[in-house]
C-alpha cells in the first residue's frame, strides 16, 4: 500500500488530535489511536474524555473527565502545537459532547472550519458494554454530527443513532442517507460487522454519491480496536491533506493490514496491530 510519509529526524511531523477515552488493556481508545498515528508518521496529541477499566474480556467501569478539563486539553493543544485534523471517540456524556463541540467550533475544527473532524460515535465496546449514557445519543445526533467532516459509526451505532438495522446493501444506503441528514459532510457505514460475505465493504456518502470501499475479510477474533484504528488512520490521512475518499482508501487498507497482523492477548479479543509497519520495514 502507499504509506503516509515519515518525517525526517529533527523535523516537526504532521500533528493530529484524538479526543477519546483510555483503554487500560491497550487495545482500543486513545492507546489504539496513538499507536496508529505514530506508525503513520503523525505526532499524536490527546484530550482524555474518560478513563475506562477494561481488558480483553470487557469494560467493568468508566470515569468521566470534567467537561471543562476536556475542553481545556483541546484548546491548549490546538492554540500552541497546532493540528492538521482531529477525531473523537468515547465522549461518554451530553456535557462532554457539548463542551467538545463548542470548543472545536471556536477553534475552527469541523466541517465548516479549516481543520477536519472525524467523529467516531463510540456508544458501546465490542463486548456490548455501554460507553455512552443513553440520553447522550441526542447530543451525538444534534450537536456532534452537524460539526463533523466525516462520521464513522459501526453497525450497532448506526442502529442506535438512526433506528435502521443494516442487513444488506439497500439498508446500508438508507442508513448512510439518514446519517448524512444529521449534518456531517460525509457519512461512512462500515461493513465490518456485516459478516455475510468474504469481503468487508464500507459505504461512503456525501449527500449525492455513494462510493464503496472493499477489502477481503480477515478471519480473526482479534479485532479489538478495529474501528478506532480505521478512524485514526482516516484522521492521519486528512491531516496530510488527503480528500475524504482518498483518506478512506488509505484507512481501509491500513486497517486490513492491522487485522492481518492482529494477535492473541488475554482471555478475550486481542487487538488489531499497526505494528505490521515495523515488520514490513525489515
């Protein structure tokens, strides 16, 4: 695949910001975002929105960071270090979503600003453990999505946000239209959880045109952090000046390689692994 360029030693790399929760098991969340960003040659800045208690088996608890602290992390990074793109992950509550949206809008982050924003509307872990208070779904729909350059929900999140159960191409298109109607410039309906074929197809919609992005399906149960990794790779490509379709082409292929390099960890689902880039260099 065509990789993003690495910055020569001693020069400042492209920067990106992840606004998300931690994963104490290291497989998803800010840990997954930071790994992908680093191996894409991008300097990762972080705004921690929540701290989870989790491992490969599931999430047993989480603690929300005060909204003003989340907002402060974003503002202090952007006004000093500067970023080329940002992404959101687990935001946990209406208060945090509102603070993040207001701060991003003030700083020119989002669909109407100069800095692209990828919204990964994390509502539950891959094990089904809730990571977003139920009442916060309205804030996702009406506060966060209208700010987004592109949204990247998985199929469970599509159902929670739109009420549409995606089971085939027709319902995927219907869901993409419903997501786009909430305000983002681009909507992605990811097909990774639609295990009806030997291929995984993501659908991208801009209000006029549907585009399909397909990769062979990797037969593995070690897919923890796959959605975070795709959104982070997409963010890296946008920070490097890619268009959204080209960024998704890159992110889709990046995630395919990460799934192929996934490994066992703990008693549950192991993580996808961007460490393949290190191995491919030898």
